[in-house]
């Protein structure tokens, strides 16, 4: 959950507070080099930050009502506020959402009938206690429909959970059981014998609600990662940190019959890597995704099925993408695979396979942007498959959409995307946002590398504009997507007059398994070549990009690695005219300075070992060949170092940022450091734009 935090800003000459950010006067334009104003596409960062984001949401069983929590950042304080919204859903008739009021950021929600939902939130009565409340939703989907309302919450039960915070919950209507996943890895004095899962039986007799806490026997040191439910059972993925080595990612899939919930049954073999996205069909089948490689967080995920006998891997034909989530249709006849494809995260449809089914080719359901989360809600009388999900793009923030298609026809010509919510409308309406212009080229491996260029001006004039090269992180896996981001938003940069270049180099996902795995052991080689060639290609296609005014900004382990590689190899990047790129400045967020240090200090050594191999001091090992620290004597470009305190698979640890700043200072390089909370959007943007303005 998003929380507020304190900040430390350290400058090269002295320790001081950041000056208040003074936004340039621009009427949605920015000053040109001649001092005249030119119309710019984009959105000021203050507006980017202030747009409400869907924080969590859930649907009722019929799929025609939803409760939605949004998080809205105060631009002045960086403190988020959380609001609960009620929505009645009619795909053919707009029903406005209703603001129900403030809600708790840790609250969990679940419908138990179409018009009754329960909320689990921290109790004010005592530490470690959580209140389960019930509310009745008053709504209609028939025109003329009114905005829904909800009754005042009634406390059904106060549940004692101790230090184990609830992380997710789902309801199963058959046994009338609410399954709640608890965080933490061991029991505590407040929770007694409570393990990682607690079950609440909810019943109603003579208008009186009764809640009973049931006992389920799971090992207390088991950590549950994901939960799925149908009307009679749950399935969950879990791992045990005690027995999983640091260089492994393996987890297990379990099944629990809620009509006799004493013991969970292991389903997956545990022979491969991590298990993701368990899904239960209405007829009892189980589907899930499992990594091929134990130790590779970003590796290819295969689809697996279980029908009560033994698990089997589902074969595909002419399809080499890696799904991130699997969703059964309501009638169990089809599966929908949420998959990164190029720069969009889309749904792919297949008919539910059997053991004897021949390999099939998933069919993409068209959608515009990135689908972040989604539920299947049913089949219409016209035999259209309806899903509802949160979707965003480079030009539209997170909103709820209906994604509909005919599974029997080519969905390219028989689909519909219908918007349901308008949380971002007050900010985005009438704005000229920039989706970027696609570029691509073939690299030395014969692979097609793709990217985008975002120009600040709509008229594409030949006036030279400064360039910001954005470098993605996430361990060099996911890549730049067609999605809305509060950080690293291309439109926030174009609104200030910068052109933005993004490249998905070798190693990025969404282009097939060979492309994704070709980045291993090559962080300073093929991936850097792709970025260099992508920048060269951008200058060639867009002559108004100024190669004498380029700033690179990188986030996460890989993006930060590239920033420090540029510091030591700045002359290796050239423009299309043969002149070297002149780097005005560099910005690194949660970056890596040295892969060998990273391996020793990270909480996720499996990621480092997968990308670089076993730690080695040999001169020809990837740890030595691709170590930016070895060329630190060449560092001279002004740099802003940012860290948000994380230490996970997608980030270099804080010590790497401090070491980077110390090296810059020791060499007399103009440098600054910002240590903050990861949700400090306003302070982050102020630091970025102040730094860019100072160059």
C-alpha cells in the first residue's frame, strides 16, 4: 500500500533542502531555444501525479456491480487519500460511479452475494484485530439507472490476527466461506496457532449473521503468494523460505476443498520454478502458470492443467510468448491468457484443452494498451465473451473497461472495448497527449528491436529539441509498455519540451523467449549495442533531435546499470551524423553499480545469478566484463542518484546508490542524491526537473 514518508536530499556541495519547484509558464507549451513559446504535447507532472489510480477492486458474482478503491496523491504533501467508489455495470448504458467516501488503505473487499459485500479492515478496538463488516449495495443496471448507494457498515465479527496482516481474500458461495491470506512467515503470540491462511464461515439465520473462524492445518512458516477460488474450493501458490535456497525461485501449487478444509493437497510437482496465477474453473479444473527454470524470475512461463489425476503441460503451436495470468471463462469452456505482446499486455483466447488436445495457437483479443487485472464475467445471449478489467495506455490512465469478443469469430473484426469509469476525465479531458512514434531495427543477432520516440511538438518542426533517453529496469525483463505510469511518464517530459526515446533491447519480454533470454550474460554487450543503435536510429529518423543535449534516465537494476555503463563509456554512443552524443546529465533510480556487489548485498541473489552466472573474479566472467565500477575513473557526467529503500529482484540495494554517489563525489563530478519512499511522486518529480533545469 502507498504510504507517506520522510526524505533526505543531499547535494554535491552541501546538505540542504530542495528549493520549492517553480513550474515554467507554458500554456501547455515550453520555451524554445529562441525564447518563443511552442505548443507541446503532454501533461505537466503535477497533473500526472494527481490523477486517481485504481488501487484495488472487486466484482459481484453477476459481474454487474463493483466496489473500487482509488488512491489520489496530494501534489503538495505526497500523502495519498483513499476513497471507495460504487459502480453498477451495464455495457450498453453508462451508469455513473458513486463516491461512497473515504476508506482504509489496508481494507480488503469481497462480495458474498450480488448485492452484499464485506470489508476487512483494521479495528480501532485493539492491536492485531480486524473488523469484518457487511454492507448492502442498492443498485440497478436498467436505464434510466441511478448511481448506486450502500448501507452503513455493520460489524459482523472482530477477528484477531496478531502481526499477520491480511493480504487478500476471496469468498466461496457453496460452503459460505471467506478465505483470507495472511502475510508474514511465522506465528506470533497474538495469533496463537494461526498460520498463513484463515477461513471464516459466514451464515445467516432468522436475519442474524454468524461468523465462525475455522481451523485449517498449514505449516506456519509457509508463505502464500497467490490465491484463487471457485464456489467450493481454493487453490494457492506458496513457498517456504527456510527450504528454498536464495538462488532458487521454486514454489508449489496447493488445493483445498472448503467443504472439508482440514488439509491442503499439493498439486504441482515442484520440479520447475515459481508457480503463478492459479485459476479454478466452475467444473473443478485447475490451471496455472509455471516457470521452466528454477531461479529465473523473468523466464518463460508454461500453462499447466489439472483435472483430478496428474498435472500436464499444455502445448502451443506457433506461439512463443510468456503469459502472466490465466483466467477461466465462467462456463469453463475457454481460457484467457493475459500476456505481454510487443508493448501491449493483452488477452489471448484458447478453448480449454484436454490431455488429448492437439497444440493450439492462442488468439489475441484486441485491446488498446495494457490490461492490469481482469475477471471473466460471462457469455452474452449473442455468444460474446465478456471480461472486465483495469486498463491503461500511454495516453489514458487506469480505468475499468469491458473487453468483449466473439470466441467463434476472428476477434480482429468482432470485439468491443467499453469504458466504465472516468476517474481521470477531469484532468485528461481536452489534453493533447502523446502516444509516441514507433521505430524498429534489426540488431547483430538478426532480432527486431523496437522502441518509440515522443516529440514535444505536434508540428514536427526542425527546431532542435533536447532528448531524454529512458532506460527500463525490472532486471532487464519487462520493457517499456503502452501503459500509464505516475513515474517515468513520457508525457510529463514532453510537456516540458523534451523529446523522449524508449528502446526495448535484447532481454526485454514480449518478443518471444529467445529474445528475452538473449540478454543473459550480455548486460554490457548486446543490450548496450541495442540501446546505442536505437538512439542512433532515432537521430536518423528525427533530425530535430539534438544530439548535443541528451540526458539518460534509468530505473531499477538494469536501467541503473546502463546509466553507470554510460558514465564509463560515454563516447561509444554516436548520432547519425557521426558526431558523439553529448550527455548533459544522467539520472539513476534504484540502480546497480557493480554486479558483484549486487550479488553480495541483494535480498534476491537468484536474479543476479541467473543474469550473470555464479559469482566469479575471473577477468572473462560477466561479473568482470560488465562491471560499470571498473570504468569509474572515466566518470564525469553530472548525475542525480535516487533510491526508494527497496531491496528486491527489481532494484539495486541502497548501498549501491550510496557507493555510486560516493564515487561521483570523490571524482568531483556534479552529483546529487535523493533517498525517499517509492511513492514520493511529487518530491521525485521536483528533484528530476530541478536537476534537468540545472544542466
